């Protein structure tokens, strides 16, 4: 039973990290669209740190490269 609870916690943490990464990506994208690189860079870097999804990291890196 403990193993199942640990699996559930791990899954929940992964979902939480991905949700946070998505929010950071959106914040960074919004700041970049407003030409605010100083605000965008930390948001985008944090999205890259949190995500395990290649598309999210790729999108953040692409935006960073365009700043």
C-alpha cells in the first residue's frame, strides 16, 4: 500500500511541475511579446528547469533565442 501512495505522490508532483512549467512558459511568452526581456528570461529559464516535456523546453528555448 505504501508503494502505491508513493507512486501517487510522485505522479502528483510531476503533474504539478508540468503545470508550473506551463504557467512559467506563458508568463515568459507574454513578457517577450511585450518586449520585456528582463522579465521574460527568468520565467522561461524556470519553465525549462521544471519541464520534462521536450516541446515545452523547446518553446521556451526558442523564445529565449529570439530575445
